[in-house]
C-alpha cells in the first residue's frame, strides 16, 4: 500500500462493511430477495467507483493540500448521500 490516501482507506472500509453486511444477512440469498441483493451490489459498485475516483485524482492533482482537501470534501459528500439512501 504505497500510495495510501484518506479516500482509498475510506472506500476500503466501506467495501469491507458492505461485504460483511452481505454475509451477515445471508437470508436474502436463501429467500431470493432480488431487490435487496441488487441494492447491496449497487452499494459495492459505488465503493469500487470511489476507488477508481481516488486513482483518477491521484493522477490528475499533484498539489497535496488541494488533493487532501478535495478528498475530505468527497468523503463528506459521499457520506451524506449514502446516509440519505439508507
């Protein structure tokens, strides 16, 4: 983990939480509740999108103060959006 950033750690923790939630709620697989499965898969895809966004920001922004400030702003906005979805 050479280039460990705030946003990367946030989305790694987010993805681990999504996988734990998916495994803890194993009854949705047994009951074939497709809408809940799709919702969890959407949350996981958003997490991978966040990791891709972090990679893009690392390539585009070289100023570390701007980079970290933008990452913190994205974390706050993403947290508000996901909080409203749940």
